[in-house]
């Protein structure tokens, strides 16, 4: 965190706390010119507003929360880069490898610091480490038949993958459906594991980097409709084929079936990552697409990725 943002957070937090104190004191005083318990001079639906003070219990409770917040900000991280008087931290680093996390626990214990997250990781490793090790030593071809491993993989998927691919793994616009048989990079067990371990970066430049004019986009979309076996305008599709032959085939193939080595989509099936309407296809060609899946090897470790791979493979329509 830079000094600017650290100071910004400190100032903002302090202003909020002080503002609460000022507001509470202002509301505790009678500055209306009307005696307490007397009418404020207006009513609605038969209900008359009286000048009543804030309930004492409510004011005291508010003061308690303010005092608690001040003590909390003094003891724990919350004011920019200030680490708090207790030196508590959920983790020494926001992102670390499994090996680094274990080393951080050792270092923290030597220094007598309280590192809650790392301590929990250490305890979890003692309990679940042997389980994941046994799963990791099992070939994926066998692991996909292990119901217990698939249950564990399903829980790991929900915790780490569902935010993009959905809890049902059916994905959404820009995030692949993992339950069908359409795989950009291949649906074999080894390939799925490689994808999860190392991540993927799919890139289609605007118009494929080809000399394609905007006026050609409707025809090109129509030709893609033809490739996918949908109703289309033959004459317009014929014009679009000429545009396609300018170089689209280099990635998607002469027959439009794609290239898994490059992650180029198959244009002849029914799976559309960014939408399969004429407008969506034209937009994809015109502006290009860039999809990134992060690498999970340093976040989860290979043992957990091994189990998730088996689970994802079990979902697909093979």
C-alpha cells in the first residue's frame, strides 16, 4: 500500500469516528428552542411530533461502539499501513505459495507473533494433508471413480471456482460451461489439470488482425451461422466466406472446427462463450476478445488441483 492510500484510509476512518461523536453530542442537546416533551408544531396522520431526547440506553450503546472501534483500530490493522499494537495479521502475504505459507508459520512462531490464517493452514495441513496426499498419488483415471474424492473436489470447486463458472459449473457469458463437451483447450484429464495449474490467456485481436472492414461484419456473421448449421442467408454467407478466407481460418480452421492448441473456438457447435447471436458475433469480431483464467498452482497447490481436475472431468458431457 502506498503512503497516499495509507494516509487516505487513516484520515477517512478518523473523520468517521469523530463525526459519529460530534453527531451524537449534537443530537443529545436541545437546540430547537422547544422545551423537552413539548410539541414541535407539526403532525401527520394524527401523530404529533414531540421534542423528546434520545433514549439514554441508545446514546450509551452508541458511545460504547465508538470506544470499541477506537480500541480495535489501536490494537488491530485498520488504519492504513499501521499494523496495530498487537501485530496481528491474517497472513504475512496476500498471496503465497503453499511452501511459503508453511515457512511463514514457522517464522511467526519464532517471532512470537499471532498469525491466525497461517496457524489455521498449519492445523488444516495436519488433518487433511494425508488425505490430499493419498488422492494426489492416485492416477486421475482412477480418481474420477472415487466418490469421496469427487465430493472433496466439489467442495473445493465451490470455494474457488464457482465465482466464475457458477455453482452448477455451467458458466456464464465469458466464462466457459464445464458441463458440456466443448473444450477450448481440450477436455482430457491431463489437459484440464494443465489448464487449472497454469491458467489460460485467450486472445482474439480486433478483426483477427486482418484487413476486414466494418461493412464485411454482417456477412462474416452470416457465414459463421452457416458453419454452425443454423438458418442463414446464402448470398450474404457467400460474401462472408470471402472475408473468412482472409485469414480467420488460420486459427479456426478451414472448416471452422477451431484449434485446441491455440484455444480457438469451434464455430460449428452450439457453444458460444460470448453469445452466438448475429450481433454478438459481429461484436466479437470487431472488438476482439481477451479471456484470462488465473493459474491455481501457487494458490491451491498441485494436490488440491489434482482433486478438482477429477471433479471437473466428472461434470463434462463426455
